[in-house]
């Protein structure tokens, strides 16, 4: 099972890096047409799930867990990663004092 977890981890990590690069270029108005968020809205859940599956499966396998427990941990990691990716806001710092649009912040 370990090679399956390595493949999932490698695929998830490379997809995440590609996602970050494309998203950054889309935010910079270089590649607006291929913004992954607007083209496939739930793709980030799939990328997070694959990465979580690989990470949880690898860590539980190398920890010496039984194959059944490793598969359960990998499935749990996939669900937890996808849930967290769904829960995270696109603008996490927009409500902090001093951010743009906040008139109550005291600037020296």
C-alpha cells in the first residue's frame, strides 16, 4: 500500500504547487482565463483530499499500523483535508485591524 500513498502524495503535492502558481498568476491578471477557482469550484477539495490521503496513509504506514488501519487513517486524512479546504476563507486577513477597508484601525 505504501506505493499508492506515495503516488497520492506526489500527485497531491504537485497539484497543490501548480494550483498556487496558477492562482497567483490569475490574481495578478496574467492568466485570468484559467483561474482554477472560477473554472472548477470544487477542484480544491479534490486536491486537498488527494494530498491528505497520501500524507495520512504514509504517516500511518511508516508508524507501523496495520494495513486496514492505514487505509482508514488515509480516508480520514482525505476527508479532514477536504473539509478544511472547504472551510478556509479566500480572504482570511480581511477582518483584521489595519487591513484595507477597516476605518477603526489606528495608524501612526
